[in-house]
């Protein structure tokens, strides 16, 4: 196992360059999918790495329920600095799993609370108009049904203040943008990278990049639906000038009042349609960054697999049948 068990904890650094360059050289749909895949694999490998280290660390604790053979010197020798690394992995893994559970619980709680708040409000079958003079709009993903409890379809929540601030054409762009969030299931990508960043904080830049690329993806879908990129850019810009934070910040907003992403979104909409590719050209900075990220992700997966197999072999040899 050796030092390979530690590699998944630092290899997410290889994905940072493509997190910065993907939006410039990829269609936002391809950027979202690529970055989410990288974050998910790297997050899983980091979790497995901490789990393997925790096995070594837990086996050293007095009174642990593990077989005596697990604390064999051969097991400790499989990990450099087993005493320190194994002991540190226990609280780190506990914190990572607690953070993931809290993020997932908060996501489900926000969805349930939002659907209850939108029930009975005026609007169409997939929209709800909130009687609020503050300007905001966001997409609320649906809730799958369970035995004895019917599911709830996704809805678009828009405040009265937002509708008053936009003309008819800009409203069409707004609703097309939010419907794209629901149709393309952007909440799943956002939740995946959020859970991955809970496991390894080095993945936080990918979380921010995916949040931006999902908004750009919805912008492109809205521009295609209304048939006017300049109209969509104008709607995004005007909404950003008047928007206020929505009551549920964990959901995808039409134009959150943030100084950085909105000008980049408007500039992208005023530019030509991005090429529909999911991988940048090889002989470009983005292509090299994508290759580095792919190599780092593959190395992380192989390192985690190698460490798992090595530890299994050592434990099997050290544990009497």
C-alpha cells in the first residue's frame, strides 16, 4: 500500500486548472458533466483512502471490536506513519461523513419546506408566484414519490417583484431558464459536487465551477428557446440589477446578486454560441488541463484500488480463520 494510500487526498489538485478553463473552451453542458464526473470520482477515492487509513488507526485503539489480527505489525507496516495517519483519519472521515449527511439532509429539508410553502400559491401547473415585492426567481426540483406518499413535480418560484421588473419577452427568457434547470436536472450535478467537496475541501473550486456552468447551461437553453441571445443577456443583466437573495439560497437562481458570475454570463450570451463539444482540443491550455485532470483522476482511482487490495491481502494474512 505504502504512500499510494495518501495520493487520493492530494490528486484533486490536478483538476483545478480545468475548473478554471472549462468555461472558456467547452459548452456549459459538457463542462458541467465533465467537472461533476471528476469531482465525484475524486471524492469517492478520497473517502476510500480515509476509510483504509481509519481501519489501520482503529485497529490500534484499545477495546476496539476488530479482530486482533488487524493490529498486527504487518498491517501497521503497510502504511507509512501508521500511528499518526491512522489516528488522524478517524476524525477526518467522521467529519467528512457528517458533512455529507448534513448537506444531504439540508437539501431534502429545503425541498420539502419549499414545496410546502409553494402549495396553493397562484400560478401555472409548474409555476408559483410569491406575493413578495423583492425580486428573485429560482427552480425547485421535484420530489420522487414513495409508497403511500405521492411525489411532487418540479416548480418555478418567482416573486411578484421580479415579474413587475421584466417585460414580456424577458419573462419568457426567465421561465425558459428555470425550466432548463428542472429539465436538465441541474440539482443533481450541484448536489454531487457539494457532497464531494464535503469529503475533500480541495474540490471546492470544482463546486464553484459547476454552479457557474449550470447557470450558463440554462442560459444557453433559454436563448435557444426564445431565439434571441441578446434578449436573454438583457434579461439576465436586468434581473441581476434588481435581484435580492432568495429565501432558499441552496436552489438555482435566475440571476443571483453576485458581482462576478453575472457579467461573465452576459458576456458569454453576447458572444457566439459555444461549440457543442465535451472535450477541449488537445493542443490548447484547456486540452492539456483536461488531460492532467483525467490523468490525476485515473491515478487517484488506481491508487485507491491498489491500497484497498493491498490492505485486504495484509488483513487476510494477519487475521486467523
